[in-house]
């Protein structure tokens, strides 16, 4: 069985990562997320399978609590108004697509900076 570290990119590798999984749209940025509920801390844990941010949250995945926690966490961490961030897909899955509305180039630069600082 492969260790979890084989699928989770950590600090040294994230600095070299191309971040191509962050998708630019006319409206803003799409951010794929692998969300882990029931964790001890809310945090960015790494890059999952080179295709998604891995984010941990404390809330249970019931009645949308974990989804709201994820969006609130990202809004706070990225200093983006909650009105500009939404869950595009993955309401009942750990694999989610978060949409952030705004200037695509600025958003992508800020998200990459946040990832590099927090891994």
C-alpha cells in the first residue's frame, strides 16, 4: 500500500508545482478541492494527486455544514468577500470545485501565493 505522502505534495514540491489545476474563466478562478471533514484543524494540508488542494475542516458533512466551513475558510484565508466565493460542484462529495469571482490573473496569483506560504 502506498503511503499518503506519495499522493500529497508538500512544501518543497509545491514551490516547483505549475498549479495548472487552477482553472481560469471569464468570471474568475475555479479551484478544485479535496475536502477532509472531521479533522482536528481547519487548514490547507497539501496538493492532492497534483490536481486538487487538500483542505481539512472540523465540521461534519451534514446539512451543508462542511461546505459552509470550506467556503468561509477560503474567504477568510484569501481575504475575499464571501459573496465572491461559491461551491460550483461537489456538494455531497469530498471532491469539490470552488468558484472565486474576480480578476482571474490577480486571483490566481493570490491563491498561488497563499498555497506557497501555507504549505
